[in-house]
């Protein structure tokens, strides 16, 4: 695939937005963890960190797209770049799976949840997640069948990695994970529906006894909704790339690399931009923390402007007094 200046510009803008949005959400979640704690917030923070690293990783590819074709990146450096991109994307996807499992466990075992998912277990899960992510990302560097035999710049995913790598990832990782997501969703929806029916029965019994309480939405549905939006975003973003990669691996005569790398891979990367937007909109505590951060920045700017105004005030008054003195001095002499 030849280098493209417009594609490089789009990639640069996308990388900047991914880094900025995820860094903002990471700061908000970090402040929430400092105030309230919570294992599930640690998983949210890990998702923001993984997506931020993905934005940093793809920013290295921007230089190849904007540079001259006469000086392409060496294959070893390109392979390392794409390995880091793949590792960060894998960490993002695995974190979404971990968040789905965490919400499933909280709904399935509400009384034992804090005993099962304590800080030690959460730390072990995150450490194992990053270990698996980097094993996935650097797997093609140790297996020759996942590498391209020839390399022609600029640096891109299929310039160094063979479509067989995508085929293996799809069959072993993506589609089994998608089936696991569907199982989590169906079971969580069944449990949340049962909780909702119990609440309606209690409210009906309270209304018959004269102590009616207004209906309320169970928090289980909010947890299910957040997981569903995350899974839907993940599926819609990465499925076209992986399916087309499988077609390319099965049909060597087909030349789908431009579609894969210019459009479908870019669509998958956009998932790392959607994740912080989903949490900023759907998760109330993150949204409130972002609002408080915005108020803090607004107050800080207002205080800075007020301080600058006070510093400039005496200088203006001194200048005006000196002007009066020079005007009135000749009048005194006369």
C-alpha cells in the first residue's frame, strides 16, 4: 500500500482525539478511585489506558504515511510498531471482556461479589490481561507463517503481518469472545428481568398496604445497558475488518489490502475513541466527575483572569497619576 497524505492526516487527527478523550476519562476515573474506590473503576481505568496506548502506537504510523516513499521504515521497526498496535488493541478488547464479566458477576452473585472480586483478584486479572495482550501482539514476530515474506513500505499491518494471523485471531479469540458476550448479555438480562419483577411485586404489595412507592429503574438494567453498548461498539467496529481479513486469507488472488487498511482497520481503531464517549455519556459517576473537572477548570481560568486584572490595575493608575502630574506642573510654574 502506497503512502497517502490525506490518510496520514486522518490518522493523525484520530490518534490525537483518541489520546485526548481517553486521557480525560482516565483522569476522571482516577479521581473517582481516589474518592470512592471500587474494583470496577480500576477496569474502566485500564480500558482508558489501553485505548490511550493505542492512540500513541498508531501515531508512529502517521510519520510513515506523511513521509517520502523513497525512505520507507525498515521491516523490523515496522513489525515492532504493528506489534505494539496489536497489543494495545488486544488489551482494549480484553478489558471490555473483563468489564462484561465483572458486571455479570456483580449481577449473578451480588452478595459474594466483593468477596470474589477483591483487589488482589482484580490486580491478577489486569496483570494476566496485559501479559496475554503482549503475547498476542508479538506472536507474529516469533512465528514465520504469520509474517509476510516480502516487505514494501510504507509501514502498515499487512505489510508485515500475513492474513493468516487475522484468521487465527478471529477463530481463536474474536468469535469465541463474541459468543461469550452474548451469553453474558442473555444471562444478565434474565437476572435483571427477574429483579425487576420482584420489585414490581413489592411495590404492588406496598400499594395494597397503603404505602405506595413510586416506580424506580433497577440498577441492574443500567449495568446491562452499559455492557450492551460497549459490546455493540466493539462488534460493529472490528467485525468488518476481521471478516474481510479471513476472506483475504482464504482468497490469495483477492486484493483487499487497500480496503482493509484504509477503511476497515480505521473503523476498528475508532472503537478506542467510542469507548471513552460511551463511559462519559452512559456512566453517571464518570459524567458527574467530568462535569466537576470542567467546573474546576472554569473557576481556575476565572481566578487567573481576575489575578491578571488586579496585577494590571495599579500600573494603569500609576500611569494616569504621572500624566496628571506632567500636565499640572507647567500651570504651577506659570
